[in-house]
């Protein structure tokens, strides 16, 4: 992380997650409050935002999967003007440390073939490609990546 680029990570509200979602250009269409609330209710989850001087710059949210000791890193992103400054790594580090503290032994996420930067990010963080799920055209194939904690 650039020493001059200071930001903090903290727990996020559903409204903040929604705001961040709407400011990530790779996410098509509009998300709703219910989109997040329905996915997160009745399960252990962690919702984070990164902020710089009160401005939201990134987010990451995940939850306990159907396998109790496996954490699913569901959604996240960094606003384009704040990329390549260590924000995504800091959010991922926070999430992984929290997952370990809460007894999770592995973590996984899904992305799509159309997002090579996300695949590369996962590989750099020690994730392995576990599965490729054909869906739609080849650009929309789901890439499942995971690692032990």
C-alpha cells in the first residue's frame, strides 16, 4: 500500500453496501436493499467498507456457506479511481483474518471469465481454480476459486 494513501476498513451497513455496489462499473443493473438483506439474513456474515476521509472507496461482503467451516467471499469491489492502491488486498486481509478468528478453515469465491483481473487477484492471494461452471457464453463461465485458511 502507498504510504501516502491512508484509508480505514470498518463494518458496513446494508445501505453502504448498496451504494458501493452501484459505484462498481463491472456490476450490471441495479441492486436493491433486498438483494443484500435477503442473501445475508439468518447467516453469519461480514460486511466491510474501506473509506478515505469519510468517502466510501471499496467494499467486501461474505458469509458462512452451507459447509459450516467454509467462508464464501460473495461480493466486493473497489471504485475504479481507487484501484491499484492496496484497497482490495486490505479488505481481503481483514476478511480472511476475521474468518480464521471465527473458525473457518477455507474460503472461496466465484467470478467470471470476463474478469481476468479478479482471477489474477485470487491467484496472487494463493487461491486455486477449483471449478469452471459453463453458463451462457464463454465470457460468462463461472470460475470458482478457493484456498485453505
